[in-house]
């Protein structure tokens, strides 16, 4: 995801604060891109696609989307994977 120029930290704060309570979310990591001062990487791990799909209807997530949308310049192509193991799961 790319933030509007100069708004990356504000967008990150909104994303982190508004996504604390998401049933089925095992991990939600927001990271700054080291090479692009406007880019943000978000890595999510969910217990199921249904939980992820349902998260959009959570009031806190809806509020986060509404607050964050004006600070988003562009979305990249999502990469959907199936975790098979490793540390942190």
C-alpha cells in the first residue's frame, strides 16, 4: 500500500489502532518499506478466509477504513499465501 506523500506515519497509526479486535486474526503486521518513504507492507494471518471476509463488518474495522482511505494513494497487488509453519504462528 502507498500512503499519500508525507502521510505514511499517520496512516500506520490508524491501521494499528483500528485493527486490534479482529476475531480469527492470528497476526497483523504493519511495516515501513525501507526503500520507499510512502510505502507500507501489511502482512496478515487469518484462521480462515471466512474470518477475514467477516472482518470488514466489524465496527472498528469500518471506522479504520473510513479514517485511513483519504491517506491511501494506491494499493499494490495482494499476495495470498497458505502458511505451512514457521516461527510466530
